[in-house]
C-alpha cells in the first residue's frame, strides 16, 4: 500500500489538470497523486480505449483517448459555457435541472477564460471585441425565433501532458504515475480506498488518499464505480443516462446570391483567438415546440446535394491525430481527401477564411440529447485481465432526439432561409438523420449531479452519495447536455472543486 496522499486524481485530461492546478495554487504543499492508465500519449492498445457502442454507433474511432493528456490529445479546443436555461428545470426535458446555477459557476468560467487568455464577457457582449453586428447581419434571421451563441477557439491548443509537466516542475508535491489503472473502491471504516493495477510493477496495489477524484470520463468512470459493490447497490442511476451531442450535416440550401458569412466558420479577434457562432432557438420557442437546446451552424459548401462520402471523411479527419501520434501514416485519409475537392475547399475556408464567399450552405447540427436510463454503460458478466467486470456501452438516441432535426426543418426554412432567398437543394424526406448523425465524442451523464441518490450519483459538490471521500469531476456529472462542447464546463467544475476541497 502506498503512502497517504492528500488527493488522488484518476485521469489526466483537462478536468484533471484544472483540478490539480486549482488545488496546488490554493495549497502548494498539498500531496497530489495523478494516475493515468495509458502508456505514452496515445494508447490505442489499452482495453480502456476500446469503447464502442453496441447501440447507436459513435462513428468516431477513437471516441476517447487513453494516455497522458487524456482527451486533450484529441480535443479541438472549442470553448463555450452552457446556457442559462441548461441549468433550469424544463418540463419537456426529462430529468432536467442542475442542483447548481449558472451564477454559481460563472466565477470559475471566468477563471478558465483568463487561463486561455481571453475575456469571458465576449460570450455576452461580442460587439466589444469584434464587429459582431456587422458580421451577423450578413445572414438574416428572424430575431423572434433565433439567437446567436458564441464559441471561442484558442489557436494555441491545450495539451495537458505539457501543462502537467510544467506543474510538476513548479510543485514538487505533485506525483504523476503512469501507466496505473484504477480498478475499484473498497470500504475501510468510514472511508473508501482505491485499488489499482500498476503496469510498471505488474502488481495490484491500494492507493490511500484522504480524497479521491475520478476524472476518467463518462465511459470509464462507471466501470470503476460499478465494480465497487457498495456504490453499485446504492446508486440506481450509476452508469445510466449516457448522453452525447448527436451531430452532423443534414439540410443544404442555395442562396439566390453569394454570401460571405465568416461568423459561422471563424473570425480571428485576437492574435491567438478566433470566434464563431451558432444559432439556437429562443427559450420560449424551445418550450413551445418541446425541443432541446440544440445548435445550428451554417457551413459553406462547395458541392450541391446530399454528400455522405464527405461526411464520412470528415469523421475520419476529426480523429486522424490519434494515428499521427501513434506514428501511423494516415494513408487512407490522405487518399480520400485528395479525391474530395469539396472537403479540401471546406478545410481551406475553415482554416484560412479564404473561399468564404459561397451560395451553398450546409446545416450542421449539434443537438441536445435527452437523458434516458436506456442509454448507458453497464456491467456485463465478462471479466477483464485486471479482474474487473467489463461494461458494455449502449448509446441510445431515442426517437424524440431523432425527430428533433426533422421538426426544425420548417422553422429553419421559414424563419431563416426564406429571409435570405434560399431554397433547399434536396428533399430531406428521402434521407435519414439516424444514419447521418455521429457522436461528438462528448460523453456525459453516467454519474449525474443531483440532490439525492435516487435521482443521481453526486451532490452539488461532486461527492458521491454515501461516500465520505470519493468525488467525480468531468462530463460524467452533467444532468443534461446542452449544445456546447462540454470541456469548458468541465474545467470550470474542476476549478470549483479544487477551491472546495482546499476550503478556499
């Protein structure tokens, strides 16, 4: 058994990094142990990397990263807070309502924004930073129906393997252990103790800490907790309510005249920062139509009609970094890209702003998935090489979620495209959103935050119900998913938990 640590954190992605930073900034002498299961930065050979859904296919391979730096190795660095209504109870969204409010989290959002070098107020007042009104007016919208949502894209990517290295130099009390696999908790007296498998020594050990924080992601945290019998028995929603952001292009329109709408692809507003915007329905319209808080991007296209080949290539390119980091040449992706001029043009436009003038626009959806017990990561009767029961992942996108995009079609046509003299290039009734959509690799909800153990797994301070010293801090704790990349919120929650654990 190892020496006692103050805090043991499982995982090394953005949540883990911001938690560690917050803890050590508050108390530089705190002994923090960070455990990473993977070898190197990308470990596709780890059993924990093999997370595919036997329900709706994620279509992203890999969908998570095991290795030093966690999901930051694959993350595209897009930042936006959740919307205020995401925290509210919504009668048409099952199990909605967070036990904390946006106001309680904004201080920590601001802290994370400062770390990335931009002013948090850009999300509410973008006109202070660039010509937002001018840019947004280039595509007319019905302002009684739609509103803009701003996303910030730092051009210097966060890779937490590097930032952990910097922390280790600054704080000698930080210990980073790799590859060490967290297995399960056992109860000793009033507290829990973590059992691990250390691949360096090929031995099973117990790591003693005053507090533990699981930041291993919504697909891996359930396996640790469900293999801890006392948690499996007392938390009925543990591993359930798995959410993601079903995403993809579905509708396409042709404008009467070419437009140049860089706002929806990206505008540089500082030396190291770009900004883009999506459209969402106003809150009262979401309630009226019983729709989630989904986001719509208007993306320039250079090929008319329904193009599934480009969509499949786009998904491959989203995860091509995993091949490069594993010293594999992505021959297939290079070959496919060379034959797809539409995708080449879209990449040039997205990365440089050139080719922004266009008369075709794709509707790119990032939809809010409703929490459901039928979407889950639950134990099987198969035991892995470390003695844990394995979990099966069932990403279940329900009919209501699937119908969301279909229901938006008439609203988009009447209150957006009609105002711009645009007409649809194909009849969407001949195609299936179910077949088109993919995961956004935003796995959420399997250890949801709530007010009690009957409706969730952790309290408002992210401590597991029934435990004195085990916390969860990553996308697992989201009660609902909203429409934004969740990493900004995960980092804010981590800053908040760090201050709470150090009583700062």
